[in-house]
């Protein structure tokens, strides 16, 4: 229910925000030389000739899987076969129908493609990038966190804490520029890495090829902040667990130190870490805009940045709604996972 309320709030804010911005969407679609008659036709097709409240109802109707439409072409809720892939559930009145359909996010002003199709093409790129960054961050962060906890108050602990604080303090757009400059430009002869590139690249004859090497730099950049957060969380959790009575009892029984650490302490210490990693993954999916735009990685962030520069509002609105939905869904799954890991937080 909270997730639904969050999405409802996002939809409302996004609609109001982008409908008070200056500019005529009809003229963006038709160009500056379009005649007035053509502009009126496009405005009617987009519903821009309706009051703002009616436009909002139309927008909600487009987004909702269950929606009410009218078979009359003159009605503002006309059931257009070119817009919707739907199944008719029931008919009532003379021309009103209730349908089940895929959410319609409108069409791009520039390419005329459906926003959902554009986002689907970029979803794989962002998902692969976020997953790679999260794996890098989880492995490195948990490892460094364990080492830091076991070497508490030593120079190793102090060095790792300093590096983690530095990693959390540097903005991603700045670290992206530095990493691209060092590894993709200065050390290019040794690393063989490009400063820009995407998951799939085309050769001179137009064939598509998978380029995993292009994933390294953006994944490293995107994973820097999560590494620092996971390391500190793991360290704190390990120190708390290692001070518990059952750990001292296990040590007193004569169990080997590494058995106590890996079998008894680490398992319980990872519960909050797993929850944090899941939440961070949602953040990476939603917040990769700067990294993708700097490295030319053609994911959702790159698409949104390109749409913002061209004032392509449907793409921007659709991208914001999709990332918000991903964030809400993953956080719900995180809550469920936490309940499975720790029975104490389950609702009775």
C-alpha cells in the first residue's frame, strides 16, 4: 500500500511538473514551420486542447493497466488501437469499455517511438551495469569490512576507513571523469579500455558485437560509493556480533578462530548487509545518469540525459516513472527478504 501511494505521488508530481514547463509539445513534434491547422490536429491528438484536470485523467488512464475508454473517436478517452495493446473486459453504456492493457507512456517527440519501447531497449544496459557495479561493491566491501573489523584499531583498519570515507565523499560525476581520464586516456596503451562505449558496439559493416570491456570503467565508477558504504556497514555489524556472548562461548569451547568468524559471526553479521546491498542495487538502477552519460553507456540514464537536452518530455516522464517503479518494487522485495533472513522482523 505504501508503494502504491509513493507511485501515485510520483505520477502526480511528474505530470504537474512537466505540464507547467514552457514550450508547446505539438510544435516540438511538427517543427517550427508547422502550420496552425496541423498544430491543432496534434494538440487534439495529445489532449492538449483539454483542461489540465482532464489531461491528468487521460494520463492516469494511459498508465493504468485497468482503464476506461470510449469507442467514439471524438471522445477524449478514445480507445486507439495504435496506442494500446489491450484485452476488452466488458462493455457498458453505448460506447464505453473497460480494458486490460499494458501501460502507455506516450510517444517520443523526436523519434515518434513508444516510450516503453525506447526504455525496454535501454533497460538491459542499465541492468547489466548496475549488477556488475553491485557485485564489485559487495565482494570488495564485505571483504574489506571483515578485514577492518578483525584488525580493529590497527593501521590496516585506519587505512581502510580513510579510503572508504574518501570513496563516499567523491561525487560520482567527478570520479567518473578522473577514472575515464586515467584508465581510458593516460593508461590506454596498457589497459586497452575506451573512455566511452556501450555493451553492444557496431563494426564498420554494421554487425553488432558484445563489448564487455566497455563495462569495466563505468561499473568501477558506479560501485565506488557502495563499496565504501558496504565496508563500513560490514565492519560495524561484525564488531557488534563479535562482542556477543555466543561468540565468546564458541571461542571458549576451543573452536578455531576462522571457524568462529566464518560460520558463527559472519552469517549473522550479513543480515543488515544483504538488506543494504538490495536497497543500493535499486539506487544504482535509478541513479546511474551521470555515469552513463559520461561513459556513453546507452542505458536509462543516458537516454534520460539525451531526452533532457532535446526537451523530449515523454521520454523524461516515462524514465522517471519506470525508475521510481523499479525502486519501489525492489524495496518491497528487500523487506520480504529481510523477513526471511530474520524471523524477528516478520509481521505476526
